[in-house]
C-alpha cells in the first residue's frame, strides 16, 4: 500500500507540472495523525493521499477541496493482535489571506467520512467534521508548498484526531485564453523644429525653466518639468504577474533615473482588466506591483523610495470590451511622490 500511494503522488506531480493559468489545483499529500488517547489506537501514524481543488473566481470562498487520506501502514489496536487501515474522504471550503506576493495563510472547514478496514474497540465507519489552518508558499511559477493542521471530530462519539499534512500544489486547466495581442510600439514624440528656445528632454518645458532635465520619454510633468506620472509600458498577460524579458530595458531606464535623482520617490501602481472578480483582481494587481518593485530593487533602487500599490480593475484606461483594451488595462504606472 505504501509503494502504491507514493507512486501515485509522484506520477500526479510529473503529469501536471507544466500547466498554468489554472481553474484547478491538484495536491499530493503526506503527513500524519495524532489520535485521542481513549481510541485504543496507535497514538501516531503516517498518512498519504491526494486532494483536488476547484478554484472559485466570483465567490467569497477561494477554493472547494475534494480529497482523501489513507494510513500508509496498518494501525495497531491497543491490547489486541489486530490492526486496521484507515481511509478518510473529505470536502472542504478554503479561504486564502495573502501575506506577500509568494505566501498566504488559508483556513478550511468541511466534512467527510472515515472508513476502517477492521472495526474494533468502538472505532466504526462514520461521518466527521473538520476545521483547520495552513500556509501556502509559491516555490516556482507553477508549484506551491502547502502545510496545514486539521482538527477532525467524529460525528457519533465526538472522538478527536489531529491531522497534519504537507503537500505540493500543482495548477492545471487554463482560464479563458485571450487571443494573441500585438504589442503597440510606444509613441515617439517628435518636437516641432524650433530655433529657440530649446527643450532638450522633450517634456514640453523649455530648458531655462526646466528644473528636472533628462526626463524619461512619455512622462507627464508639472510646470517646472518634474515628472508626476510615467507609464512604464509594462503590460501583463491575462492572470499573470510575471514581467516579461521584453520590458527589461524600460525598467532599467527608470531604475537609472531613480538612482540618479536622490530626492525622487515613486508609488508603483498596478492595474488589471475586468476579467475575474473584484477581489481576485485586487490581489492580482498587488502581485503585479510587488513584482515591479522587486525588479527595481534588484537593479539597486532604494526600497524606501518606492512602494507597491494595487488598484485592481478600478482605473481602466481603455475599454474592457475588446482584447486590445483589456491588454492596455493590464499595466503598471509610476506616480512620483514629493
């Protein structure tokens, strides 16, 4: 039985490791059970199993979980020469609480049925309820480590068990694939040729009035030529918070400017399109802002000069009714703070 369970876990991980943009999540599980002392069973025994999560996008609940856990080796009955295998099948409602771009806490509550291969000492097949909490940490783009503790209460006699599980969550099932988006080149401003006065950085403020020379192209400035807002021209794929390599030069240019001007501070503001729920899009925009801040600090920008802010889908700059408009709305901007 032990070899079969471990082989099932390994095969499930390998088969689904390449999926992304997911509706579902499969989690091979391994852990243990600490039993109540009056159950006349081994106080500790190992478990393994599998759970399947159905992600919810328009609900207060983030996921519905279905799964099973099975004792890896037979569990001994105290004072007898008999033993038993124990299987628990369960369903839970799960709510996540983000901590960082990669980590979140989660709580769960649900019910299930436990099945004894050999009923003895008052241990019988029956229903149970359970509740618990855990932590989820993203270790790769499509792989998360999950650990939780669950208090299991048997329905008929009120018997108690404490389950602790460790799992690797793998997503699969694509979410509404958008048609390929053709990237539009950034508009290039061509100032009208004038003999004088000069506007060297092209921000609309002539040099003798410009208190902030060398402004980045496309930035909005105030009356003395200092930046107030700049579109970093970073656009994300649907349901993604990973910055593509094609935007590295734009980020590097902004980082160079921030390091060259010690007085500058910026609020890195990220946005989404309207696909998905408001709550989900808020979390997604926060992850996008955090990814951009990390990219800037990795290039040497002082972390005290930039902060990450997510606005979800609340501030579109284009129509969410078209593919092109939604692509424009999946963006990051830098608002300069005085």
